[in-house]
């Protein structure tokens, strides 16, 4: 399966699943089933994006470390294996959601989360075309957690993406567009 995200970015999935051991987002040692996607960058560089469902039910997505590490801008190399995204079930609905945080390099190139953002900043940083293109790949809605999930706590104004569980590419595409694309832009791999 190939997903064209736009701007020369593609996701390719071989359909293979492997068993892995690791640590979940909640810091629990676990065994999981991992599906690896290849993020194909302009110029043909391939980076693995790992979608892991852990034995305890947690699921996360992260940019993996390729076997033969190609030459990469420092900011992108520092993102490998860091800043996972948790995919969670929406209570009472047959939908999944992921928090929409930007991951951007700081002055030294280290990947930092930006959790408080609005749609204007999301569009400016990731590209309006890429954000709207997520709907073609299974993203049902992007909105605040208050609007989409009924959240009333401190995170109610944070953005999240909703998708149905039958769209395998939706969480992976959302991860790439919101957590990898900002670094690709700031490191010059993608045009601003």
C-alpha cells in the first residue's frame, strides 16, 4: 500500500508485522506487534515509521532508525526514535484519536513538543495542503479536545485528530505531517 501525502512525501507499507520488545508510552516493558512503514522523502531517502500495538493495548507511532543510516540534517537525525505519538480509543465511540502536537527542533537541533497551538500555526508550520490532505487518508476531523472528545480539563484547547479504526494509514499519516514535516521544513529537506 502506498500513500501519497503530497510535496514529494510518500508512505509505503509492506503489510508485514513483526514482534518486538520495548517500552510503551506509559513506560511499561512490553511485547508488541509492529508494522513498519517507509517514509519516502524527496530524493528517495527512506526512513522507517513504526506503528506498534503493545500487548497491554497501548499503541504508538515513532520515526524509527534506519538500518543503514543515510546522511541526514542534524535536526532530522536527532528526531529518529524520539517524540512518539500515542493512538488512543475515544470513549464510547468506535473511533481513535491522536493529540496533534508539533515537533520542532530547538536552537541546538533537539526535537521539542509544541502542544499549545491554533489552526493558523498548524497550517503555517505543516502546510495547509498536507493538513487538508489528511482527510483523504482517513482523518475524520481535527479539532480541539474539548470539541472532538468533550474534554473539560487543562488539555481541552489542545488539538487532536479523530479517525476510524479501519483506516490503517490515518494515524501514521497524521504523525508524519504533524511531527516529522516541521523538522523536514526547518532543516531544508522540504521547502517552506
